[in-house]
C-alpha cells in the first residue's frame, strides 16, 4: 500500500468495517503514523465523507451517520451477495419496489470495475431461482459462481475441476446451459462432454473453472429449472413407488414438489411416481397427505401401510395414549429426496 490514495481508500474501508478503531490501531493497519491518519481523515472529509474523531480512552474514528451513503468498495463475493440479495427480494416480494431494485442494480453496475461488472451482470441475467426454501446449505465461492455465469451468458465451454459425492477429484468439460438456485443450493446444468449427455452439478463442489473459447448453442426450449428438478427427482433409491392419489392435480402439485416425485393426471386421481429408501417412512408420508390413495407398487408398501394403520389403531384404543403424528411427515423421513436433494449434481 505505497500510494497515498490507496491508503485513503483503505482507511475508508476500515472505518466502514470497524467503526471506532483508534488512531494507533489505524496507523498500524495502514503502516503509517498517527499524524498521517489524521491527514487521511481530513482528506476523506474534503471528498464529502465526514469522519468523526472521538478523544479519550474509548475514543476512535468513525463515519458520521446520515447525510449520504459513503462510497462502497466490493470484492467479488460481496458484489455477488448484493446482486443475489436484490434478485431474491424481487422474487419473494421482500423488495421495496421493482423500480428501486432495478435502480440499485444499475448503480451497483456503474461503480464496479469493468471485469467484475460484466460478471455480476451475467449472474443477474442467467440465474434462475425456484420456489424452494433457502435454508443453510453449502454456499459456493463467487470465484466459481461468477465465471460460470459469465460462461453461460457468453455460451462458452468450461473445464471444471470437480469433487464428486464420494470425494474423488476429476475434470469435466461442460457447456453450461444455466445456473439454478434451489432450496439454498446452487446447481449448474448443461451438456457434459465426458458422459455425452445433459447433467447437473452442484456448484459448491466445483474447485476450479476455466472458461474456454469454444462456443455452444443451447437446445431450443431448454428449461434449466425443469432439468435440475428432474435430476433431483431421479436420484437412485432402493424402492420404486407408484401410488394413485385420489385428489385433484392442483392440490397434489401444491403439496408435492417436482424434486420429490413425478405427478401425472390419471383416471380417478393423480399418479405419483417416486423412489424411496424406507417404505415405513413412505407409508407415513402418504398418510400425512390426508388423501385416499391406492398403492400400485411395490406390494411391500401395502404391508407397511397396514402396519402403520395397526399402530395408530392400537394407540387410539389405549385411550390415554397419543397416536403417532403422521400428518406433515417431511419427505426425508420416508427416505425420499428432500426438496433440496443431492440430485445428479456430483454423485
């Protein structure tokens, strides 16, 4: 940090991140003396960023509140976080207005360096967000997410360094068709040249991204969200389940997301196709839906439904005993894919 301007900007960043740092603390971080720190504070004030210096044992430097927002300096991760926050707010209704969101995005893009601005713009234009929740999931670094978004926008093939579900490291040559944020987890989907088919990968397992110059074309009508959800629902599980739910298709789709199972309207109701590891949990899930149903396969599931009914009846006849609570059993209790499931992304 040899240039004075660099140190002035570094002081601004320190005051934004750690208000109340003392003169000696700032001097040590900036590698200057305290007199120079005072001169930098005056320089910031001249630029319209008022700095307050409090004397005494617990005094320190801080930015005065109000007036106007001081200049902001974003790294790659911070810029991506702000853009995604604005986009998520617009999608979920938490934004204060479409005009305000677009204005904030535009202002952010104007002040970013050209290279970072292009990558952030690519992220805003290429990402798709599902209606799934956003819980505490593994978050990828911007160093992986931004180049993938840029490659998807420019239609450039990438070489991924990738860590599989089992931890094995390898490389993939991928045509990234799109990025999807689903239930707090990021996925990239596209044509995998190693397998010769469209596949989905978890971005948090990507360890390196090398953007090439070879161009590709996205197949017509390709839907990244539909592809990711279809991949999640196709995770291999021990039992193939087919059940007719005697309800309306719209009600079924509200309760059962595509990542859990495939729903098809059929005579007498809705055909549910899915896979599960545990049939006892599958019986609880079906009971928790609260609709009549007919088990088509496997036959063992009928036995599990009878066993569950017997346990409930026994509990009810005990009088004081509370029956097991079947309603609202989450999909993972049945050994079926969660809404945020692993999918094809890296197994």
